[in-house]
């Protein structure tokens, strides 16, 4: 009876290895989940640039609400500064 369980375990592990190696049913295609940060490489960053920024979430990453709140605050301060100096893009 013990031999039967050993054979079943070996077959199950072999099946997992076959699927993991790409044989059998295909795995879903991999995709890049990093969002495009549309921040200009040159020139000043505008308030709208700050609002468009989206950071990728990583394992043990960050709290999205805190980053979004900071970006909104920076965008508002940037708009206020642009309004005071009369400079706009």
C-alpha cells in the first residue's frame, strides 16, 4: 500500500513539472504590468504631469492612497505657484 502512495506522489509531481515546463495546457502570456509614467524627460513637470503618474505595485510595496494624496498636493502647489508667477505651459 505504501508503494502505491509513493507512485501516486511521483506521478503527481511529474504532472506538475510537465505543466510548469510549458507542456500540456499553455500558461497565460506574460505581460508588463508597469504603467507608463508620462512624465516629460526634459522641461518642468506640470501639475497635470503629477496627476498622471501611476506607480507599479510591488510585493511589499507602498500605500497607494498615501502616494496619490502626496501627488495631488504637489499638483495643487504647482498650480498655485504657476498662478502666482503667471508661468504656464
